[in-house]
């Protein structure tokens, strides 16, 4: 007779015998162990803080009466620890127990797969693969070339790229940027003709007034100004409305129509040509000291 101790105290009864447990269910083994200690099921339930009905269902192998198989296995393991018996034979008879040898087979298979799969970038014998070595060598060579090149070469390349980019941007802007309409000009004012660059205009010979007048604006404009130099011009129609009140840039042509009479003031008469009703209009007799010319366009 073997005396077995538990957290409920010592017992003189014979607990489970290894040879007898082969043909016993999990519930039978737990019930025999509890009875071997002489413990009532209510005492064990109170010690484990579960209801006696759950212990009775476990000892009766009524696993469906318990919340789930996981709970049944956990309760059986706790009861085995409390009664100081080996939980392995009991848990092996409960649902969810792994068949003998299955865990060992899974571990062996996992080790075989891990050992058979080659590591990325590593060849036979643990040496790095040839493509990886080639890539590393090329990267090191590129870094060495960049390190030993003189700084002046990088500066020259950067300046060349900057000049090319600036030149292309300037050409695109000059080709696509439309000329803005004159501020304060009426809706019927004709859009100014495309003005040449200031440098070519200064270098070209000054055109005769007779030849420039027909090309400056259509004959439908009442008054037309063609500026050779930057000239401030003010034109006011009847009623006090200002048709033009700004600086006309060199090379710019402005044509106006308005209600007569028009009051015209030209700030630099020598730098502008004027046409009235399609005919050249001489500002020299009207120019005062300082180069300012004032005149009226009457009906």
C-alpha cells in the first residue's frame, strides 16, 4: 500500500495504480484519485472554486456538459495537481490530446525543412553566392570612383547643367509668354503687335514715319501711338473717362477709339510717333519745354 499526499492532506488509501489506469477513462481515474484521499466532491469543488456539477460532469466523462474541451482539460489538470497525481494519463484520455509520436514527427519534419531550405544569398558550404559578391564589388568600386574624383569636376558639371537649364527655361518663356494688354485700355483697343527685343530695336535704323504708320494699327483706330522710347501717355475722352494713363514701352504700339473730343498728353514727344485718323500727326509744333506735348482730337 502506497501513501499519497496532496494539498488536502495525507491519505492512507492506495491511489491510482499504473497498471489499472490503462483501461480506465479520464473521469474514472480522477474519481478514484479523489476517493483514495477520502474527499467529498463538494470539498474539492470549493478548493478549486468551481461548481460541483462541473466536477461531476468531468468524473462522468460528460465533456459536452462543460463549456468546451479546453476548459475540461484545464479543470482536469488543476484537479491532478491538487490530488498530486500525474496529469499525463488523464489528459491523454480527454478530447484534444495529441496522438503519441505526432509532436515528435512535427518537430522532425520542421527541422528537416529548415535544414533543406538554402539561406538567401548563401551558397554551398556557407559561402556567399556569386551574384551577391559581384553586386557588392560593383557598389564598392562606384563608391571609390566618386570618392577620388576631384571636387572641381563636380562643380563644372553642376555649372554646365545649371546654364543649360536656365537657357532652356528662358527660351521657352520667351516663346510662350503672351504680352499683357495695356492697363486702363478700353475693350475696343487693338492688341499690341508682337514687339521685338529691345536690343535689336536699338540697333536697327529708325523707320520712316510714312512706312511705319500703316503697319502700326488698322485704320479703324482713331489715334495710334508707336513708341520708340519709353514714353508716358495720357488720353481722356469726353466725359472725363481715361482711355490710357501709363508708360508705353519702347517698341509698343497702342491704338485707341473714344468719344470726341480726346485730350492727349505725351510726356516725351520725341520718342513716339502719332497717327490721327490714319494719318501721321506731327508733335514737334506742340512740344513744350521738357518734351511734353498736349493737343486735342476734335470731331
